[in-house]
C-alpha cells in the first residue's frame, strides 16, 4: 500500500511539472488615469500589455484587439469586469500614483492569464 501511495505521488508530481511546462503566463495592467476638471474627476482607461509580439505564441489573434477595447470603457469597474470576462486574473495589489504635479492620479491594476498548451501555436 505504501509503495502505491508513493508511486501515485510521484506520478502526480511529474504530471504537474509537465503541465506547468506546457503553459504560458502573460501579464498586463489596466491603467485608469484621472484628471480633474472643476469638481469632477474624469477617468481615461487603457490596457498596457507591452509589445504585441508578446502574444505571437498564442493562437487567438483577438487577444490584443480585446485588450485595446478597454480604452472604450467609462470607468475602472467596467474595465475590471471586462478583464474578468476575458479570463484574466486580477492580482492582489495595485498602485495609485500622482501624475503631472498632482493634477492627475493614476490607478494601476495588474492581471495575469495562463494560456494552456492547446491555446499556443
């Protein structure tokens, strides 16, 4: 019985190791930049995913187009919901930074997504 358990644990370990090598993790951020006009705060939102070439290994060619659609959204909550719908995982930290001599404020949300082997070229 002990040998079977040890063999099972070894099999699980090597299976998990092989699966991890057959996936690709990508990161991106959603930036909400607030500018102040009078008493109102106006957000401008965009996704930062680095170079388009970062996504060359992924079969789905709509990923960059979908990330670019973030800039069409009106507020950070819509952007967070949209990223979740696309399958991106919100990471448990974000930054809030002053910008342009405190005339604007940037809030940055970080995401990651793991692409499985069948999603890769």
